[in-house]
C-alpha cells in the first residue's frame, strides 16, 4: 500500500508539474504575442467586428435613444419646476401688493 501511495503521489506531482509547465509556456506565448502586436491585432479585429455587428449597433442606438429621452425628461421636469416656482413667486408678490393696497384703502 505504501508503494501504491508513493507512486500515486509521484504521478500527481508529475501531473501538477506538467500543468504548471504548460501554463507557464502558455503565459510566455501570450506575453510574446502581445509584445509583437500579433495578439493585439487579432483582439482588436475581433472587438471591431463585434462592435460593428447589427446586434451591437442596435443596442448602442437603443441605449443612446434611452439616454437622450431621459435627459430630455429631466430637463423638462427642471423647467416645469422652475416655471412653477416663478408663478408661485409672482402670485405671492401680487397677493402682497393686493393686501398692501387693501390695507392702505
């Protein structure tokens, strides 16, 4: 049993070492490709293709339209509040003028 356990541990260790070596080689390859610009160009091309797809363009248009509509609504609400405040101030001023006139007469 001891021998089987040692062999199993040795096999597991070799598998871990092999995985680590493969990971290291892959990382090295990615760094080399990034440095050479090869991988950057491929990634940029894929991103550009994805951005130019109809689905993405439609999402962009929908989001832009929603943001524009929200901004317009916010501005409309702000203007309405400003108008209401001016009307209230004018009414208050008129009420004060009328009460002053009534008090004088």
